[in-house]
């Protein structure tokens, strides 16, 4: 399985309105556009992105959302590139935050 494990911390301030969800996005490092992977509940602060293509390089970001709108994106500081290992399983861990 080609996947990346993401984790992040909740925002320090919610601007006076409770979080309603997080939006997780992915971008191929060679491209400029972002694609939505998933929307998760505000209690969720980790997610595994599956079905990544071997040897492609990816960048991830998380956006906090409340009734006032969206936060600025929290973007991963490093890209993730799935590579074949000696075993059949593959997991890449990228921490955001």
C-alpha cells in the first residue's frame, strides 16, 4: 500500500467560532493545483492518504474550517515520495504542524 500518514495540531485560536471540520488536500510536487482528499471532523487530527503513485512526490496541506470561513492552509514542510521497499508494505509519515 502506498500511503502517507498525516498529523496536525488544532489551531491555537478558533476566532470565536467552533471548528466544524478540516479539509485535507494533496498536490503533486510537479503541479500547481491542489486536490481535495477528504473532509474530517474537527476532533480528527490525523489521516492516512492512500493510493499514492510510486515515485511521485507529493505535498499535503490541512485547512481548518468554522462558521466564519477557512483558515490559511497549514502546508507540509517536506514532500513525501513513495518508494518501493524490500517488504511489500509502504508507509510514509509526514507531520504537519
